[in-house]
C-alpha cells in the first residue's frame, strides 16, 4: 500500500508559517537569518525560530514538522558560528536541518544527536548511488534534484531503503542546474549560492540571439515579445494533475517552492494540493473528477505559465516572457470576525471597492470551500466610509457568510 506523502510548505516569515499550518501543510521549511539560500526572504532570527517551532509543533492538535535550511555553500568563515547555530536548532526542537555542503554535513553529524539531516536539492542528487551514499553517511532524507524524471525517481526509491526522498512538485524553477548559477554574482555581485540571487535570468535583455559556432543555421532566439527578450526565464512547475504518478514513485514528501511568495499564494497553493492529495488517497475517482477545480484554484495565484518540468522526460521548461500570469489579485486577509455583527476586520492588500465581487478563500471545505460576495459597504477603523483604503489599512466589511482569521480575499484582475 502506498503511504500518503507529506505536504511540505515554504515559510518565509511567521505569517507565512501560520498560513501554511492553517491551510494544510504537514511540514514547513524555513531559514534562519544566516546559512539559508533565500537571503532576501524575511527569514527567522534566533527567538523567532523558537517561536516558529513551538507554534508548528503545538498547532491545533496536529504536530507540524519544521525543517531549517542550512544549505549555503559554506566558505571558511561560515564555520565559526555554525556549530553554535546547529546546537541551538537542536535545543529548540527543529525536526531536521537541510544541508548541501559536505563540510556543513560533517559538522551537523558531529553536533546533532536528535535532529535529522536532510540533503538539499542543491547537492544535486540525481542517482541512487549518490542517494545510498548520503544515507550511509547518516542522512535521513534526500531532496532530489529537480532534473529527474518520474522513472528515475522510482528507480532511486527502489534502491534506497535507509532514507526517504523528497521532491519539488510546485513553484518557480531555475534555468540552471538545481540553482548552481553564477549569473547573479557576475551581474550584481549577489551570490545565488549564498542565498542572495537577484534573479537576473528573468530580466529583460536587448533583442539578440545565440549561435553555437559549429551549428550553421541553428539560432537560439532570444526575441520573445514586443517588450523585450528574456534570456533564461523558466516556466513554473505544477504537478497537481499528476498526484497518482508522484505518489506511486515512492516519494515521501511533496515540496512546494516559494518562501518569497505572499501568504495568499501559499494558502491557495496548499489548499489545492491538500485537497488533491487527500482526495486521491480517500477516493481516486474524486481526485479525477476534481482535477479541473484544483487547476482552477492554482490558476488564481500568480505564475509564469506551468510546466511539468523534467518529470516526463525532456522539459519544456524555458524561454517564456518574464511576466507573471495573474487572473486574480490578493485583495486582503481577514484579521478578525464578529459573529454578532457579521463584520470582518480585513487587512487590505490590493485595491477593491464597493460594488466589486470578491472571492473568499478558506482552509475548510476541501476544494469546494470558500464563497463569493459583492462588497456593499466598507468602513475604516474610525467608522467612516472607506472609499480608497491604502495597502495594509484595516477595513471593516459585512460578510454574507461567517469567516475566520486568515481567510483570504481575492478579486478578479482587471
Ligand atoms: S539567476 Fe536565475 S538561474 Fe541563476 S540562480 Fe538565480 S534564479 Fe536560478
């Protein structure tokens, strides 16, 4: 019998961690201020790391695991603070650290007694020999390279007995090999392999093309649309239509990319994947029947056009416009709700006005949860009519159905 995989969500800050827990994650991954690969996410200071672990472990009767990324390619100076940091992570109860550098792995092996070690996708594990080697060294899980087909993943899992595997199933992808890339360092001095990538692969470049000298007549066009040229911009991964194949490949964990995304993105993506996984394991016919709904939900987040990446062989991965597709805007998030007055306190994020129809996204009700309503009146904290609230302003709206904290509002894009 196939074991239900873990749904693993990104948590770039405490609000996103809460969102991930509420919207169905089984585990979250996050980073401290140093040693992780998303330096521009807010990330977690020492105190915040403890708060995050306590929150996730105590979440509403469901213990949610916390994995902390320590996956920079470390330089000599990084090892001064590292042992203390790792011991601190163990002390606060982090369930695993995610590492990619062998030196960091060896220090983690020495310092950690109870905290597990996961091997980051940055380590580029592409075969079962490497996977078994990591397991023999003491890794409990390997996050596989993104450049693997489902057949290769099945073969790795068929040969691996002492460790689990995890793979990205949704989110942005690098055009370079699992993030090994120097473009950002070269153009901006920001090192992608130390968590500071400026994403220059997605910038707009002057119209041009590349030709490999010996291939006469073969041009690699870099002229994409009227707005400019996008050198190596990757589409986004989406495997929600292939949950059965992923589950049958032996993966233990389905990972969502996106520590830099909004809480709304995390909520909507998790809602869709939570429903898809639960439906498939409860009733595969429901899963097949609801596929269009999962895709519709996912399609309401901003994305760069979806692809199945390398899962089905040669990728149709890159060279699209760098702009996002976005059919819905993140309008606001519910901060509180008064059951008597039926008024919700909303933190506004993007413009919406009286007369607009908004959709309310809730963590309950599976893929059919949530509802639409038309805004009839909005007031500000002083009780005055709020015609044009600014982002993050608190506004008050009468709701047609009950809502709770961390329900999200979205509005069809114009
Ligand atoms: S520049 Fe692009 S390809 Fe390179 S590491 Fe950054 S996101 Fe990945």
